[in-house]
C-alpha cells in the first residue's frame, strides 16, 4: 500500500511539473542589478545550443527608448543583428519611462506580458524591458524579460541567467547605452551558442 501511495505521489508531481512547463506563452523573470565589480568571472558557464529557425527576418527597428538614453536607436538596432544571426532570436529592447501607475513589480510584469502580446506579432522574440524609476538618472529601475514560445530552446533558463550576468557586468561600465546593449547581446550569443 505504501508503494502505491509513493508511486501516485510521484505521478502527481510529475504531471504537475510537466503541466507547469508545457504550453507557456512566455517565460519571464526579473532582476535587480547590483554592482558586483563587473567581473567576467561571475558569468554562468553554458552548454552550446543550436540556432533556431523561426522564419523571421531580422527587424532592426527593435529598440524603443522613452528615456532618450540611446544615441542612435537605428544604429543600435542594426548592431543587434549579430545576435539574431547567431541565435535565430529577434531581440527587442524597450526602455520605459517612469509611470506612476506601475507601482509594484507584479504590475510591471503584467504590463510587459501585455505589451508583448499587443506589440509583437511572433513567438520568436526576446523582449527586454527596463522600467525607469521616478529619479530616472539616479535610481536603477526594474528589469524584466519575456520570451516567445519559439525561442525556448535557445533562451532557456541557463541562457537567461547568463543574460542577467552580462547585464550586471556591463550596466555600470562607462559604455554608452548603445554599446552596452550591443555588448550584452553579443556576449550572450558567444556564451550560449
């Protein structure tokens, strides 16, 4: 009888785990960036992945900057093509201006998910949103990402952890915002592919 109960518990947990990971529209996570000395040694090691084919054509119009932090969003967007070519994943960067109606992390997360749904017409995009604080220039905002279904084999949990490692590494450097974003994504592609 005990063996049957143990088997039933294992089956229930297995089905629950499978259900929790199957059919998600988006994988999401958040991070608070901390200055850790910007050491490359803090980057998670990675296994290699195969480039995915989502039938997408790279869209260089992939940066929305409400903060005016980019020098040239067109050129910065074009610089992300190397990441797309290596991974098959379309990056999209959105620097969101402070919005007093988004007061909690969960409200920002819901906003990001809905924004993806309303503005991105494919499942091959990795959306990174930076939510600015009221004191935009002095307070680090809230960061969040949304992954489409089709990119989960490349932007899996390990790859997303490495993404955050590179955000942490480059966020506090003297690089321009344009160069910082390019370095984050190119370093990510080199690390995970």
